[in-house]
């Protein structure tokens, strides 16, 4: 396995990585970094959340920034506010020992005037959600004429959230001579259209196998129970793990709200995040969870990607994810930073076939809950 130094990453960036306890590159980093550092070709990376994509595109992007020029040279587009915040935070940490590189995150649900004011300061990299970036472009509040690299992170998720037209507009707006680096877990038709329309024909592609995104520090278990028994079985599990913290995933907003109320009624320290909540309420719930004011977070898959909360012992799938990829995203919330984690599925008898599908596609072993 090549080291970050052998991949071409500068010593100053490596010093920042080592301080974050990042010493060895992941599969996607090994494959992507040399291509992004040394090539002017466009790039497509297919890899799951949790495989280290932020460093895979972030390190080459940062190394290509000319910090002496006070202009936006890099643009990263991501689907959610939470992911934008996390990417910006990581890039900031990577550059602790480099020349000062200014990264600004802009997203919906926050005061646009404050963001416009911040963008008047020197900015080298913008991390943005598509909708907010569109608003800023229409207000002439952002100068993208010097952008050399555009990163689309979680591109499939952006399409599923209805940002197709925004992405097409943004890619048509930025300079034609830019590089486009597209990262996506899946390659639906909408992604193929973006590749065909906006990427050069000689683009490079790297695909990391699906099971590469499954954290080896996580054990996978399942419990078979009827619908009426789910809550009692969940309470039994939580009682056994009462000194631990975790996330509970539901398919629907309604189930998430109902379950959170039921757990609150049992005097548990719990909060909820679901899509109908305003951004301010979602942020408030996430802050409470990260600061350990609550032990449990009930959520839909809105919090499955890009959320990094330290020290979570378990993830519970109260309802099955709708797509195999979401299982990887969900279970990736635990077992982070070298710690052990547990991913537990609550299923009905007729849902057992889904266990076999997950095991086959992700190459993992899911045992009955002991």
C-alpha cells in the first residue's frame, strides 16, 4: 500500500492528516489522488460513503490551490447542509500546517446576507448546496470565473433530492476550462447524462467495490419480531445498552416522529431529525446529540450520509433501508475512529430475504442477535 507521500501529497498536508490520526490512504484515495494531482482530465469516482472520498478529492484540490491569489479556485457541491459543513471542517483541519487556504461553506436554511458578506473576504474554496449556490449566482454575489476544479460529491443523492436542473445550470455557468470531479455511490441515468454533457470524453474513472465501504469495525446482527413487538424489543435492547449512545433509523418521517415520542414517554434522552423539520430545528437536534445532551437520535435517512458523531456504539435499523447503499451509509455512523460498533436490523419474518441480499451484495455476515 502506497503512503500519502508516495501518492504525491505534500508534507504539510500529511502533517495535518497525521494529527487527525489518518496515516494510510483508503482504496479510493489510493486510486484517485495520483490522477487528480497529476492530470488535467475529468474524473468519475464511484464509491460509497465512508470510504474516504472527502480526502480523495479534498487533498488534491487543496494542493492545487494558489493561496497567494485571493480568488475562488475550487468549488465543491454537496447535497445537504450537514455534509457541506463537514467537508469544510475537514478541509480546514487538513490545512492546519499549509499556507492559509480559506474555505467557505454556503447552504440553505441560513441567512443568505451573512453568507454574501463572508464571500466578500478572501475565499479559495466554496462548499455549497446546489440551491443556495444558485441563489448566490442569481444575485451576482459569488465570483466563479477563476474556478479550476468543480467537485460533485454524492452526485446521485443530489439528483434524488431534485437538484438536476440546478447542477446543469451551475456546470454550464462555471468556466468551460475547469476540471469536473464527480463522486457518486451509484450511476443512475441522470449521472450518465451529466457525464456525457459536462465531462470531457477522455475522463478517468475509478470504481471501489461496494463492500469496500463497509467498516470492518462494525458487527452486523438482526432480530426477527412482529410489528407489535418492535417497541418492546427495542426497549429491551436499549436497557441492555443503557450506558451507550446510538442512532435509530426509520424509513418514514411519520414513523420517526412516532417512535421518538414513544421513547420520550419512556423517559429516555432522545431527539428526532426528519425531512419535514425546518433547518434550524434539525441543527438544534444535531447539536444536542453531538454535545451528548441526548443519548439517542431517531432519524430518517436524511442523517445517514455525511454525519460524523463520535463515540456511537450502535445503529438500529428500526425499519429496513429502501436501498442497499443506505445500509452502508447508516451502519457507517458507528464504528468510527477505530472504535467498535454494532449495526442491528429489526425485521419481520417475511423480510429475512433482505438479510441474504445485504450479505451477498455487501459481502458481510449478518448474525442473529444473541
